[in-house]
C-alpha cells in the first residue's frame, strides 16, 4: 500500500529526513498545509491521516508508507465547500487565513475523536456521552494557535457544524 | 543615530510644529475632510453591511498563495546561522563541511557576500522601511546576539538545514550593554517620535501634584513582546536580468521596492514586490535582513531562493516591542478634577532603530489636566532592533495610565468611569485643536449598560468556591492617522466594471472586502462589478498597512481618483447628456452611472456615456491630498473596555470570564470584519495582560524563549466569548466617516484586566504579564 495524499498515490522521498510537511509543501506543492513553527507548537500544519489529526511537521514522510493523508486541498467536494469551510467564512473564523487550514483539519479530526467518545481534560463525567459545548471545543482546539484573534468565529463555525444538535449524524455520516 | 540625523530630525520637527500651528488656524473648508464625504450619508448601499470576506473561499480551501508558496524552476532553499554573542568580531568561520555537504549550492558569509548598502532606516525618508541600518554580512563585526553570520543554499530545505548545522563560528566578544539597569546607568536620551520630541510640559506638574489633596504616584513595567504572526517571515526571490522579483510577506510593498533598490543600487521600478496574502503582520512584516540576504544569495547563486525563517529565526532577527518602565502620577481635587498628570519613564532601544516605544501618546489627548508632564527617555542596549508592534505606545502606555486612573478612583472612593468623565477635555489637552468627533461618554454609557457595570462589588467581595471574581474597566484610545503618499487608479469599462489599483495590503484586516463595498457605493455599481487590486509595488501609491491608517489612506486616494473620473466622464458626456452643465461636486455614482446628488432623476449610465464617446474604458489616476486634517483637528478613536476575571484564591490562576469592548471609531464599514479586528486586538491584549513576555538573558542579550512553546499567546481555552459594540457615529472629517479599527482593540486591555484583578483580589499588579506567581 503506497502513501496517498487526497486520494493520489505519492512516491516516498529518498531522503528520510524530509517531514511530511515538507513533502506536501515543497515536493507536491500542496501549500495549503502551513508551517508556523516546525516544532509541533502551533498546529498550522495539521493534516488528517486515516481520519486522525496529526501535526505534519513532526512526522517523517517515510513513516507514512501505506497511509492515507488528507490535506485542506482534499476537504471540499470539488466546487462545493465542506460545511465547515463554509461555516468558517460565514462566522469570519479567520483573518489572515494562515492558521485556517490547520484549524479546519483539526476540527474535522476532533469531531471524529468525539464520535469515538474520547474524553478531554475538561470532560466532567468520563462515563457519559461527551457533548461538544464551547469549553470542550476550546480545550480540544487549543493546540491550534491563531494570532489574528479569530477564536470566537472559529468556535462559532465549529459549533455550527458539529455542535450538540448536529454532532451525531455528522460524525456517523 | 548620528548627530546629523538628530539635527535633521530636530529641523523637521520644528518645521512640522510651525506648519501645525498654521494648519490649525486655517478655515475648515481648506482642509481635506472639510467638506464631508457624500458617502457618509449613504445608508442603503453595501457600506455598513456585514459582507463576508471576498477572499474567504481561497483561504478556507488552502489555495491562497503566501510568500513561501511560489514554486519556481531551479529553486534553492536557504538556512541561516546566527551569532551567539552580542558584540564583537568573528574570529574563525569554518564553512568547509557545509560546502561539502550533499545538495549545497552556496555558503554565503561576509567573505563572499556582494557589496550592499545598509537598509535605509524606517521613517528616515518617505519610503525607507529597514528595521535597522546595520551592515549586512559586509565584515566580521557582530552587532547583536542573533545576527545572521552565514547563509546556506541547498537543493532542499532538509539539506540546507543540515549544512547550516555544520558551520563552526568562533567569536572575539567585546564589552556590550545588554542589561537594562546598566544601560540606564550609562545615561538616557530624550525620545523622539516621527521627528518630534515626546517630552511635553504644561505648567509645573510636579508642584501641582505635591499640592493636590488627592494623588497617586506609581511605577509600572512592561516586558518585551513579539508579534508572532503564525506565518513565519518568508520571501521568494529571483533575479530576472537587472530586475529583482520579490514574493514577500509585507505590510509595505512600495516601501520595500524602494528600500531594497537602495540596498542593491537599483531604481525602485527594478524591484517588483508582490504580497497578495500575508499570514499576519502586526507591525512585524517589514524589511529585515532576511529579504536582503535572500536577494544577495540569489545573485551569487544565479538561482531563485526561498528563505523562510525558522520560528527561532524570527525572534533572532525581527524585532518586537521593547521593554518599558513608566511612572504615572495624578493629582486631583476632591471633585475628581485633575490638577496634575505626570507620565514619564524609560524604554530600551538599540542604537540602530528609530522607535522609542512612545507610551505617552495616549496621555496626550485622553484627559484634561491643569498641568501635565510627559516624557520618554531612551536607554541603549546592544540588542536586536526593537520595532513597531500593534499600537506602539498606546498598548503599553494605556496599561500604566488606565491602571493609575483606577488606583486614584479607589483612593478617592469614586466610580472609575465617573472619575474619567469628570476629566473629559473640551479640546485637545496638548494641542488645543478641536476634536473631529469624540463620543467617549456614549461608548462608556452604552458599554456599562450592556456589561452590567452597576452590579460591581467592592474589592474582594465576590467569591464562588475557590474563585474570586472581579470586574474592571479602562479606556482604549488610538489616533486617526493618514500618511502621505496615497494614490489610486480607477479603470471603468463600458460594461460598468470598476477596477481600483492601489499598492495597499490585506493581511486579514478585510481591506479588500470593505474597500470593495465602499467603491461599489461610491461608483453606484454592484460589488460583483468591483475588482480591488492591491499588494503589488507596481500599482499606484505608497500605502503602508500600519498606524491603522489604510482605511483612510485608501479612502482618500479613491475619493481623489473618483473625482478625476467624474470630471473625465462629465467631459465625455458632453452637452447631449442629462448631466450637461453639472459641476463634478454636484454629481455622484448611482445605479450604474452618474446622477445629480440632489436630483437623482438627472442620471446617465456609464455604458451610455462611454458608448456615445466611443470609448471602451476610462482610466484615471490621482493622489490624495496631504493629510492636513490630522493637524487641523484632534482625531482619535476611543473605547471603553470592560473585563470580568476569576482569580483562583489557591493557585493565583487568572481566567478572563467576560470581556466587552464598546468602541467609538467613526462609521463602521463592515461590521463582520471590523468585529474581528476589534476582537483580535482584544485577544492580543489579553496575551499582553496575562502571559506574553519575550524573555532575554541580561548577561548576553540573547532571547531565551524563541518558540511558540515557550512564548505563550492566548489559545482557544484562554479566550471567552468577547462582546463588541460601537457608537457608529461618523467622523465628519474622514473619508467615509470612518477611523481605523486595527490597533485600538489592544489598547486599554492590560489595564482593564489588571483593574479587574484588583477588584477580585485587592492586589494591584503593576508589572506585566500578570502571571499567577504575582498573585500568590
């Protein structure tokens, strides 16, 4: 099984030092995945690997042989934006747009974690079904920094798509 | 700065002062803004509507290209090596292993770098924008800890990074000053800002303070801050013959082209700088050494270069906000009226930049006082040049000033809002100029009602379990600026499509969106028919995205270009038009054409005018008038910042549970994007209040936390729902009635938080950031 990125098969780099992030940006020219620190502190490089969110700057590309990577360029359905992308525009969940791909990929991965019943630091009752309220969301998204200060819009956009009323069917779908 | 530069600044300052008094005495009608922009009356168009960003889709799809995202043939990738001493010389520099490393194309050091002029220092001429004016790899001298000493180019980033790690440098260190206390002991100099002294005296403030029946007198300190835009500083450069092509992340493309031209001995039109998307600026995305080094390396290698600084690299070579020590003393009568207002102190600066963090700026126009004394002294350090960061001066100055007001209110047992209102000035307290528009009281009244200020308790009186709860308030303030150099080109087609070209910027402020709304209204066309082109040094105008001035600078340039367009169209329309005989001032854009302002029935469409004249397009270009309105009137925005905090009585942890900003910034052009600007400023202010500090080793001048893991910025969990509201009272003397909204949000926040912490705990913290150790 080869490495795939947004469904397309991609050759692994010869140089084992190449990060998944550099492979995406420099070799594949998929520069929607951003670089903000190159040390796992900002979340701008978040991508989905088999549906789970990772920071691609701390991932060596050669480790991902056989895995399916989805980047921000693979989130929309052709011309139709993913509901979360549309919600980010509607709620003004960004200004400069640089942390945005990471926020969106991270939120999609987070919703899947929630669907699997994974608790967070602020989850009160570990036995109960986790409900995505604003605090759960803020805790789970705190690894994605935003310096323009679009936090309120980001939270509103994610709640709009994955909030309590919607989280079950979205994640199940 | 040299004695010659000081003298030039003094002459410039004196000339400016003379001009200012002449401009103040001139009649209103002579001023730009003397006749209100007709668009202020427009209430049914796009202006004022919450339109979503025009560049939203490309950003959420990840296809908007930022500076490091232009793939070029034969691209090389750069890595830098930084000095580890503050001052001295390079003793030995061993690059052999790096040169032999796989994939290496070039190792550049002072031995082989091309001869270049230093960067022209920011604000020393119209288009100068260098962050410092030091030699760049021209000799073996070291000027700060973190200065680039070598650059490696390689076929891949991994190869460049590895090769850079193989370079060995030894230094002969020389005595340096990296300790603020030592720098002060060496003596300070009076600070100057934009060619004018920061010192101001009115009456004998110290005597009035000593004689006042009520007074506070305290010292406040603020640390270094870093912009930390999430996009790392990056540039992609290529030489095309004698032309330098620069894909930059820039707040100032026209300045960049001129300044880089100066460095390499090129005319400004031989340097083409574009910057369509910028991943955050906040004052940090100007000209620093990395663009120069990338261009130099590209020249030596004969190949394109992409240079993206590491996060550490940003801290090493891009300056941030400097450290301040401030004294605020206020003397008041029993009714709260100020007899004396003293705001003085010292800031650190390098020898090679021009910004003595001007923390007294907000105090100049905030309050009436019988006497006043303002002063900023500068102590010099051998450190990376500090620079402009969001609301330079006001962000940290309002922390001290507005904390002191709160302290006085506590001492006098007065409501702090009431105390502020008692000292509202009738005219500008330092210049005497009339205010263009000032709705501070309304901002406070509306904000207090919305926030529930009346429910506030006495210090330490509210507690829920371990959590102490308190509220605080502070004034936000930032001036209206409009810098010279605005110019715009309008291209109107027969089909009614309008293209406006201006070398301005959209780093996420929403410039392109808000200006497209305004342009559509001004020309009377739909937004779909407007194209706003920006971020390109080949376009007209010199418009910096700084000082919250772009809205006004673009607005005034478009007003001028539109006036030229109307004149041209009336000429083309001729005597057969319903518009025949009308003066340019009497008509405006409406329903896809021109109409008489007070009789819209007299209308002719653009299509009709151009068809009759047998023209496919009309192109006009014009410059905005000099910004004399800023001297004629006192022009400032204000806000009332309300904060509720919860402080853990056991751990000292501070959580901001509520925040409301009530703003008076003239007319709001787009409530959606403006609200994001306000919130963004407030959130950066929460960082300033509670966590942000660029730590440096006072023994070596080295920044110790050059990382987003160790320099803390507010994360989602730190940011509550932030409420923002505004007066929406148009300023009659600005384009569109608007004043900029980019920087005011960060002002006042530090004090609002500190005042809330005092209300919660009874502890007054005068040293930022308010970390939990200070509350234990």
